[in-house]
C-alpha cells in the first residue's frame, strides 16, 4: 500500500494529499466503492451534504480498519442561521465522532452571508469537539479577503476547480501568501483532458496513463487531489502515482496547457446552487 504524503494545514493539523471524491456517486454504489478505495489505501474521502451520500460514506469509514480523513461541506441554503443545525445533521448522517474538515461549499455572494457563515464556523470549531479543521470551497480572492479581514481567521483549505487546463495561478499565489492549502476538484477536468497529446506523450514516456500523469502533477504541485471514479480498476490506477516522478521538462509542458477558458464547472461569482 502506497505511503500517501500529507500536507501541513495552517491550524497545526495535516491532511493527506490524495483522497476519493464522491460527487455524483449514486448513494447505493457509494458504500462498496468507498470500502474498495479504503482497501486500496485511500486515506481520505471528500463528500458534501448535497452529494446525498454522507450516510454511505460514514458507514464505509466506520467499517475501516484505520482512521480515514473525512471532509464534508455546508450547502448553500443552510448558510447563515442554518449553519449549526446543518453541521449537526451532517454529523448525524455520517455517524462519526468527528469530521476532519468542514467547508462552506460555495460563497454564493448574492446571498450576502458568507462572512457571517464563516464567523459561525470559526465559533463552531472552537466549541464543538466533533469539528477539527475548517475551510471554504470555490472562494475567490475577494471572498477570502472578506472572511479573513472580518475574523482574522484564515481558512485551512480552499477547495477549487483546478486541473491542467484551469490552473488558477493567481488564486494559488494568494493561498501561498496566506498559508491556505489548495484542494483540486475535478482534478481530471471531468476526464475531458485525458486525450490531450501532451499528456498522452508524457504518459507513454513514463509507462503510466494520462490520468496518472495529471494526478501526479497535482501532487508535485503541492495540491490536495480528490479524483472521483466509480470504477474499481480506475480507483486502483488513480492511487498508483507514487512510484515515479515528473521531471522539470514534464512539468513545464503541462504548465502551458492552462487556458483562460478552461473552467468546466460553475463560476463562483454567480453560482447560487441552482443547476
Ligand atoms: P469513472 O467514474 O467511470 O472512472 P474528475 O475527478 O476530474 O471530476 O473526473 C471524474 C471523471 O473522470 C469521471 O467521469 C471518471 O469516470 C473519470 N475517471 C476517473 N479516473 C479515471 C482514469 N484513471 N482514467 C480515465 N477516466 C477516469
């Protein structure tokens, strides 16, 4: 079983650099897939209230023979006054004694309540021993500035869309300046970039798949990466990235795949939860 590196968080804790994402994983398939992932050595699982599978994730983690780092997220309508109750409901569904990381899922700036919500999370993390680290997801630089200025508390993590076609350099520079860890969601660009000729070529040179090259690129870039797969062979493939390294030339070739129109998911400036 591979030894997965951890990264340091700004609150003194650490987080595994690779985990399983379970977005759009149907609830009835989630428990066996998470169990398989845990057997394969995955040290972390990333879920959310809105994925509708916290219960199944929790059951799989409860049956694990070792601690698994679990992340879940606060959905948009639960922000503001509903935050504490929503956290309690997530804990009930997970059935775990703690959650390692709790994130505000989207800033939804038109609501005007992400600063208050962050204040509540800060208090919750101080008062509720079931909550370890707190962070955000899909926050832009201006959103991060607003919550840090209001509370003085820097989120441990910002989880954002990030892959070779959408590398988010300005946001990552801000994260580095403030000690915020970056988690990449849709790290494989939802599978769409895996036939890119550069990735196919780098993969052939290393005897690896394009997906393994991309996951390795995230790891070597100091990011936390949470590829999702509902397929056992690909689950095994996606964690098998610790027996080789990309060299500077490989990293430079991947760096230039970044595109200004590379976003594949919603734009946080406008996303309000309606899909
Ligand atoms: P599947 O679940 O059938 O494996 P992302 O994490 O960027 O959102 O990408 C998830 C998508 O990429 C899913 O459609 C998943 O399909 C696919 N995928 C995951 N791992 C691999 C892999 N190793 N090779 C090819 N496609 C993959």
